[in-house]
C-alpha cells in the first residue's frame, strides 16, 4: 500500500497529465498545406478518403495501390479538390522491391517527404484458421514486411524534414480477434515493431514521429461486404476516420484510437505497458548504440 502511494500513484498522475496536455494541442488543416505525403492503399476505402482530405488541405500527394484505373480517378479528384500536386504509382506490396522503389519514386516526384501513411492490407476473408500457411505468409508480407521496407526506405527523407510515419492498424492488433488470425498477427507485429523503433528514435534523438492508429470497424465497402451476416455492430464513418488519422499524424501523437465506443481508448490505453516500458528502458545501456 505504501509502495502504491509513494511510487505508482505519482507515476500514474504524471502519465495522465502528459496525455491530457498532449491531446489538447490544436489541429489546423494548414499544417498539411504544401506537405509532401505518401498514402498507400489509396485506390478505395480509408486510404482514398485520406488522399481527399490531404488534397483539400493543399498537400502534395503520391498514392499507390494495384488498380491503375482507380488510382487515376483518385489523382484527378485530388487535383480538383486543391492538392498542390497529385501523382500515382501502381504496383503490388507483395513485391518488396516495388515497395522500396515506390518510396524513392514518390520522393523524387515531390522533392522529399514529410509524411508516410502506411494503410494498405491484403484481401482478408473472415474465416477459421485452416492449413493455408500461404495466406499467413502473404498477410505478413503485405501488411507488415512491406511497411518495414517502406519506412526504412523513407527514413533518410523523413529525417531531413523532421517528418512522420503513420501506421494504420486495428483493434485486432491489440486484442484477440477470431476469424482474422493472420490479419491480427500482422497488426500485432506492426505495434511491436513500430513501438520499439519509436523508443529507439526518442533515445537517438531522431525527430521522426511514429503514430499507430487503432481503428474499430469502419464502413468501407470492403469491410461491409466481408462482415455481412457474421459480425453485427455499428461501423464508424470512413471520412471521419481518415481525418482523425491525419490529425494524429500531424500532431505527432504516438497512438490514435478511432472506434464507435468511447470506452475503447480507455480500455486499450494500457498504462501498465507504458509504465513497464519506462522502467525497462532505464535498465538498458542505450549509449552504446547511439552515434554522437
Ligand atoms: P480497403 O477499402 O479494402 O482498401 C485496401 C487498399 O489496399 C486498396 O487501395 C487496395 O487497392 C490496396 N491493396 C490491396 N492489396 C494490395 C496489394 N497486394 N498491394 C498494394 N495494395 C493493395 O481497406 P480499408 O477498409 O479502407 O482499410 C484500410 C486500413 O484500415 C487497413 O490497414 C485496415 O487494416 C485498417 N482497418 C480497417 C477497418 C475497417 O473496418 N475497414 C478496421 C480496422 C482497421 P488494390 O486492390 O487496387 O490494390
Ligand atoms: C469484424 C471486426 C470487428 C476490425 C477492427 C478490423 C477489418 C478486417 C476484417 C475489416 C476490413 C477487412 C475485412 C471489430 N473490428 C474489426 N473487425 N475491429 O480491423 N477489421 C474485415 C473487416 C480486414 O478487410 C470490432
């Protein structure tokens, strides 16, 4: 009890105060004006809505996905909406060489990079796990490994601009989720990788923010088709969801929660994890790995 009073309560207070004040910073759409932004998985759904918001805010955008025809339409709508510039590069994120070269191409098209929004996923059915290890491999490669490859390729440009990496994840990347085991694994992997890298950047004073976005069910055409008759709950609107992701990235927040239930950020915020991360970091001799 005395331990709780002396240590745990003050630490909890500090964390709560930190979150209260960091959440109160104001977002202004002008923050994105003239910024150079990549959006993956932008031929439809949340990715396309993010491209449209960014266009209205006057950003430069490069979008990617596999369907060239859909991307052409997204680019022309972005130009109509007010984008400073808009380009597309079509290709599949199953191919890591494409993922790497895409970032370089996008950087050339925009003359640098301020924000990398990683959003694409491979097609995901709702199904019990079976002996299809190929689906698990493809899911890990497209949903996780290509994100790693792209963030590595983008890092030199992001360091130069003090930019941001935004990773679109899911409640399925925080809690057990039946019928989407491989998808859930890929989203947990994103949390593990990008949360660890965030700590490294903060110790090494790399001024590149990493925002992981934890989304509940969103009303995209894909999601509504896949969950039809299997999962009955309210889906949140993709337009607002897209805006919340951009806001979180622009404000350099560590995490964004967007769900129909206001309880979700409270239940998944996990102060215990943050406290453990803080204390464990004190035990590492990170100095050995930092170039001065
Ligand atoms: P969506 O509408 O199905 O869009 C997926 C995008 O990824 C499309 O642009 C698709 O375009 C692209 N894509 C698919 N396979 C690809 C591949 N092999 N290589 C490159 N691009 C590929 O998805 P969404 O519902 O908007 O979801 C977007 C993000 O939000 C995902 O990260 C998802 O996990 C997350 N999320 C969604 C929900 C939800 O309920 N919708 C909930 C939580 C989290 P092409 O087919 O043209 O390639
Ligand atoms: C069913 C359900 C219920 C997700 C987050 C989620 C994705 C998955 C599975 C959606 C797009 C899709 C196909 C809840 N959540 C979710 N799903 N919370 O990330 N779902 C479906 C639906 C990939 O492509 C509460």
